[in-house]
C-alpha cells in the first residue's frame, strides 16, 4: 500500500481525535468542581452602610433638582433597597417654593425614584411666590421623585396658611401643578385669606 496514501487517510482521524480531546478539556474547565461552593444566594442582608448620607439629582443646567439626605443608611444586597434614619427629601424647582419631606425613618429603592417616609412624616412647603406656608403631617408619605408627587394612604392633617383640614384616607400632592387632593372624610376650616390663589 502507498505510504503517502496512509498518511493522508489518517489526517481526518487525527483532526477528530484533537477535536474530541479539546471538547473534553473545555467541558472539564467549565464544569464546577466538587470542592467549589455553589454561588451564594442573595439574602436581605446589609452589604454596606453610610453615615451622613446625601445624594442629589441635577437638572440639565447642572442645578440641584432633588436632594435626599439621611443621618444613617443601610443598603441590602438582594433588592438593592436601603433603610434610612432621619431622611429628608428636598425639591428645588425654579419659580416654586422649596418642598421638604421628612420622617424619623424611611426607605429608598435602588434608583432613588421612590422614597418612603415613616414616623412623624411631614411635608413642608415654604411660603413664597404668592402662596402661604403649607404643612402636612401623617404616619407615612411616599415620595415619587420622577413624578414630583407625594402621597399617603394614612390619615393626614393639612395646614395651609391659617386654614387647617384633616382627611381620613390620605392625600395626593402634585408639586408640578401644586394641586392637593384629600380623600375620605375631609373636615376643616378655610381662612378667608387662604380661600383664593393656588393650592
């Protein structure tokens, strides 16, 4: 038999053997070893902390639009949410009074778009631009940062200038339109000086 013929006929066999060996090596490389621990599942455990925490959102001109502060922040690894101590959210809008929402404790989601405030939660809108000071107190307020809305499902007490109102089923305050909606059994007294103008 021709030796040249034998050599060329072995080339496909050598290629198949090399491919089989490479495949086996690749399988061994990616296969988890018995002594290696499986990836640890994420739990609702703190993975970092911060004191005197502050984060700001800027508008297109570089001016501060929102600022979230807290005396202490604890971040959790599973849902990326954080617990806050003495949180405060401030909204700075051109041509509008500064609005500050506070609580003794709170939570913020991973992208800081939703802030929940609990325990003596309060909204304070400074006087200015033709409006008197406004203050709302409740057990809980949810700040929807991207929508510039603050709402609650809890009983709320609202004071605007000399006017005082209460609502049993919550409130919705839109800082863009400056409209306040009260829900449930609403009672109060509106002072004559506060009966006109914006909310």
